[in-house]
C-alpha cells in the first residue's frame, strides 16, 4: 500500500520503519526543515531516535502537494495533539478526496485545548467531507524508541468499520508489533489521552522518592478516573481494562522513555514546569491535556481527584507533597 505519515517525530518515524519493513511504500511529511534535511541526508534523527536508521525506501517531504500526488491509501496522523487542527487546515482537499483513500489513522494521544474535543472530533471538524467510517485511532503500550528497535508489543486499532479494522490489522502487524481491533473509538482515545496525566503524577511520586506501593495505588485509582470520564462520554467500561487503557497506563507511568513521566519526575525534584518544557526536544502531550481534561471533567461533573491535583501542581504551583496529603486525607469511601 501507499501510506503517508503526517509528522516525522519519533512515533511517526518508528511507524515509517515498521510499515516499510512490512512491504508498504511510505512517504513522511515533516514540517521542521532542519529535521527534514537530516532525514533526507542520513535517514535518521538522533535527536528523536538515537541509533536508529530508517529504511532507504522511506521518502520524506514538507510539501503537501507531493503527498497528494503520492495518492496514499492510508494517511497516518502523527502530529502532536495541539497541532493537529492547524496541520489539517493546511492540507489540500485533494489529499483526502481520492477514491483510493481507505483510512485516516490518528496516532496522537490527547484532548484539544479550548474545545475539549477528542481527536476524531477534530478530524471531523477539519475534514467534514471525510466519511466517519474511515477515521481510526491506533493506541496502546508503544514507545517509539522500543518499536523502532523491534521490541515486541501489542496495540489496538479502533474505529467504526470492523472490516476496515481487519484490513488495518494486517497492514500494521508483524512479528514484533501485534494489533488487536476495537469498535470503541472514543474509549481508546480517552484511555490514550488521560493516561498521560496519570503518568505525570507517577513521575512526581517517583521524583519525590515514594515507593512501589504508592505507584501501585496511583495506577489503580488512576484507571478508575480514566474509566469515569470515558463512560461519561459513552465509552465502553471494558475498553479501559485493555491495551489502550491499563496497558498503555502501566507503560507510560513506569517507563524511562516516557516524556510525561519525565516531566513529573523533574517537578518532583523541584524544577518548574516552564524550565522543564523549554529543554525538551519532544512534546509531552499530558501537560496540555491535563488542563483540557480537568476543565472537561468539571463541565461533565466527573470526579477526577488525581487529575485535579496534577492540574493544581502544573498550573497553580501547588506543592506536590501537599497535593498528595490532600489526596490521602479525602473523605473515606467504598472502593
């Protein structure tokens, strides 16, 4: 198949390598001119994936018209959440209205600021002519650094057309990347977005020097909060026990690859958020999503005390230790 990837960050590049190895023709669109030049010259980006070389068959561009002429059958959206709308807005209609286009697969994880919309809703806003059945999401425990090195994992592809999902499973799957399918698109998106907030809190806990008991308790209560928000948005409760829920949460909250956990760790060590973000090469999606989810939860009247405390630490300069005390001394209740 012809597959276009919009976004040459770590995850976009890891997927380009995987899909090329699976026998597909891959074209990556990358907006950063310095990164684009590096990719064209060396087929690598040591800033994002050190020690990884992208297959020679993968091509790179920053011209959307070139992507359109490529006539992709699958378009993968690998741009950070808060840039997805503006990126889609810049694309020509011709990229999306070709008869050959089977699916648009979003792989970012977050909730849009200001609108509080999930990413399938952002896609619908910007591409209202695109059949809803073509919109899918790929999520699960999948750090780019490990996928690029062929370390085995399993993920889930979600959408509304089961036949299409079966096709996409075949496109992505191989000996180190196994794909399941799920018809609960909203649940998969919420799991992928909110777990980043819990990962920030896990980093804070580790940075403060707390132990395994604390992390276990946090992840258990964290998935409860993720599920509450998902159910309020008509997701299936069972989805959050799967790969895009507890699976992705465990990975992101415990891995040294996790940018969101790193942000929390640095905060736990006493650094300020602005200082941490200014020195990061890649985007920590959970920072902006914390504000979006906090405000969305208030709007929907969903109780999310962990999310609330992370919001207060990030945006109201609350002392992390005080936030933990307040969580631990809330009114006692049934599990």
